[in-house]
C-alpha cells in the first residue's frame, strides 16, 4: 500500500517506521526535559533550605555568644548551631550530587 506525499508515492511501512523513530526521539527529548526541570527545581529547593538553615545557625550562634541566657543554655545553643552547620554541609553535598546526576538509561 502506498500514500501520496508531496507528489511522490511513499510506502506506508516507511512512513510508520519514520513516525515510530521520531516518536522515540521525541519521547527521550521530553524525558530529558522533565528530568532537567525536576533536577533544577530540586537544586533550587536544596539551596533555599541550606540558606535558611545557615541563617538560623548564625542567629543561634550569635545569641549564644552574647550570653543572653545562662552558661548552660549558651553551650546548648552553640552545640545546636554547630549541628545545623553540619546539616548544611550535608545538604550542600546532596545538592552537588543532584547537580551532577544524569538521566538514567532505560533499556
């Protein structure tokens, strides 16, 4: 069976094959676009969380240094500020891994 395309006769099988091939390419392109959009959104979110926690850690550390509270509470605040900074480092490492991640191959 043949179809008439731009003045030429083209076998239907060839048209179907071309359509399937283009659909696969289009599907991979869409999958990459979705992956990159998700990746960018996650990187942005992780950076926002890092920044918010870092800001909180700085504030807590400053209050601890000012010794607004008794010595025991100031030490506890200093320890929590350090713990928050460790958390920020972990989130930064995760963000870097997400930035480096690639779309997994589907077989």
